[in-house]
C-alpha cells in the first residue's frame, strides 16, 4: 500500500456537493485508492488519523517514504530526504 502525506493544510469548501471532500492539516497521511490516481485533480482517500473516507486534491499530496506502521512528521521526513541528496 502506498501512502501519501499532505504538503499543506486544506479546508474543504462548504455547501452542496462538497460533503465528500476532506479537510486536512499539513503532514496528515492518507491511503490513496489506486483506482482514483489516474491524473485526476481529486483522489479518493482514507485519512489515517481518523479513517474518514472522501476526496482530496491531488496537488496537495506527495508520496510518503515511510510505511503505515512508522510514526513520523513531515519535517523529519524532509530532513531524511535532504541527507540522501
């Protein structure tokens, strides 16, 4: 399973038709449903922090280098990436 993390916070729009859009904070992790990763602007996802299922904007998502059993934050992950370059 590939995990993604949010590079920035996102507040879901309010109103009719936006009930399935998830709000999230920077660093939140998501399981992205493969059937929705086809160059779409919106991906189907499950938030790992609360198991909510809905849609997230794909431009806010980056692939995580850490598996789902590890705990981390985005700042430490960025630091790890910089070490390898």
